[in-house]
């Protein structure tokens, strides 16, 4: 499942078949050219950068003078205002996860990929972030592919579910 997400993001080579994103063949297309945002299970934040700097890194196509303001607006949307200048080690797991989501959204993706994003969080935080993500996805009318082993995550976040067992798809 994670490999499938990594292929969609362009982080793994596609060895057979075609990957179509919004009618465009994405095989061989560089990750930076795909309108895909990815949130990893481990958050994958740059530890030496602040929250706002982590989000700014994803705004490479935005004029330099506008990046800070856009990054701060995204962090505010994720309820992180006041924490913009903290490094990941100074943030809770839930706060780090929201920085990772803000960074993924900064790319203005056509597709948001989430790989077990809440697996390392405690139950109460999972429930809160699950509801936040469901609301955000509806507000932005965003297509998301969410890999999870948690049936509650799937039930709360999915319009459609696909089950993969032993490399077989059950739609």
C-alpha cells in the first residue's frame, strides 16, 4: 500500500501499466511536476527548520516575497498559529502531523496522499485529527488517497474504500 502511494507521488518507479492523474499519464513524470502532496507516517519534517520554514520549502512555485505569508496562513488553517517558529522537536506529535499536512497542502495538490498519518498518535488525538482532516478535505474539495489499517479512519474519511489483501484489490 505504501509502495502504491510512493509510485503515485513519483518516489518509486512504475514497473508495469500506466498511472493517470487527472487524465495525464504520470509515468516518468518528475515528482515536482506532479500535483501531488504526500503526508508520511513519520511526518518527514526537516528537523533543523521551523514549522513555517518546513511549509515554505513546499512553496517553490510561489514568488519568494509571498511564501512566508502563505505558509503562515496554512499553519493558521491547521490551528498552529503561535507555533510557526518552533522546530519539530518542540512540537507534539499532533502538531508535527498538522505541519506535515500544511506542507502537503502548500503544493496545491490535485491529490493528497496520506500514509498511515495517525498511526503513532494516541486515540484522542487521532479522533480530533481525523475530524479535522475530514472537514478540511470537504472544504477544499480535495481528492485524497488514505492508507490505513484503522476501520474508524476509513469510515470517517472515505467516500469509497478499497481493500488490498495479499496484493489483490477488493473494491
